[in-house]
C-alpha cells in the first residue's frame, strides 16, 4: 500500500502558501496583504513563505504523522 499523506500535504501546502495567492507576508505596501495580489513578490516574502511551509510540513508529517493509504 502506498502512503499518499506526504504527497497530499506537501502539494496542498505548496499551492496555498504560494506568495501572493491568499496572503503575502511581508506585503509590498503593508506587513500582511490578503487576497489575490499581483503575484509579484521579492525575495523576502518567498523566504518567509518557505520557512512557514517547512515548519508546517515538518509538524504535520513528522510530529503528527499524517498518513493516507490507498489500495
């Protein structure tokens, strides 16, 4: 049986945490910008979203141990 938990969690978080898709920290004009922004981000928002992604993936996959089995 294949464990699809890591694949699903990583894909969903990657899509949701793309800078500018839902939220951008830090934003271009304010600290936090919500909604679909121009999808134009500099290096700092990318770094912040990368750290948030890494922390959430680590918590969900290692500490909580999310598993989805197919088959």
